């Protein structure tokens, strides 16, 4: 008989019910889940919970703001023993960090994107983390604005390099607007009793 080895704090069931329902939900499911965890003794107020991501991402600007020496970084894939492992990326981001399914798995966390809440087992029962809808909306707008700026700035130089100056020649027909000469068509009668009723068919 195999005796199961249980993980820590799995005794309390995690559920959502009407007690978790906020006073008002404008557009259910349209807001990101933002939390403010304490990482390296610093509280990060803009951390996106993304259960579709396979990585926990920490932006290099966040690392510098937390005053963590870059000398403490290790190459990706190297052994690391700690509560949570981050991939540090050197590009712009509107969030301080992004926590993916490795974090969900590590803490056995269950999200609810309608209520903008996250629940996980703890030593004294279930821990509930909430996100304000106003804060989530602000973060989402700033993320959209940053993504738009980055996308435009990366496309415009490429467009300038790849575009060849040219003026349209209106004497040359295009594929979509070209007409065929009468020599390429023939007249077909559609009513034998009335020879005036004909159509032209391309040959």
C-alpha cells in the first residue's frame, strides 16, 4: 500500500462564493489580476498574475529599483534554491514583474478573474489576495499605451528601410481594375426568341 505524501497546508479547501463578490463588476473578465507581493523585502505594487505564462519575469528596471546587485544574477537554467525563481529581462514593461504558472504551482494558488482575487493555502487557513478594479484598469491602460509605443517605434524604421519611393502609373492597369478588350470576349444569346438579349463572356 502506497502512503501519499501530502504537500504543506492542503487541508483547507479553496472555494469562491457570493462572499467574494465585489460591490460592483463593470465588465467581468476584462481586467488583469494585479497583486502587490513582497519580493526581496520590497513591496511590488504592479505584479501581473498570468497563468498562461511559463515564466516568472522580473524586469531589469525593477531589479535596479530594488537595489539588487546584477552580480547576483545567474544564467537561465542554472541551479537555484529559493522560494521562487525569476527570469530577469532587459526590456521595457509596464509591470514590476509577471508571475506565471510556476508561481501558481509553487503556492497552489487559485485565481478568480471575475472577482480579481487570488486564494492559496496558508499555515492558518486560506490566504486571500485582492486587487482593486481601478488599479487593474490603470495598469491595463498603461500597458496598452506602452505596447503601442514600442510596436510603432519598431515598425517605423523597418517601414522606412523597406519602402521604395514610387509614383503610380495611371496608364497601366492594375490586377484589380484591368479591363479586357472586346477581342477576348464573345457574344452569347440567352433568349433564342429575342436576338437582342445577349451577354458577353470572356474567352
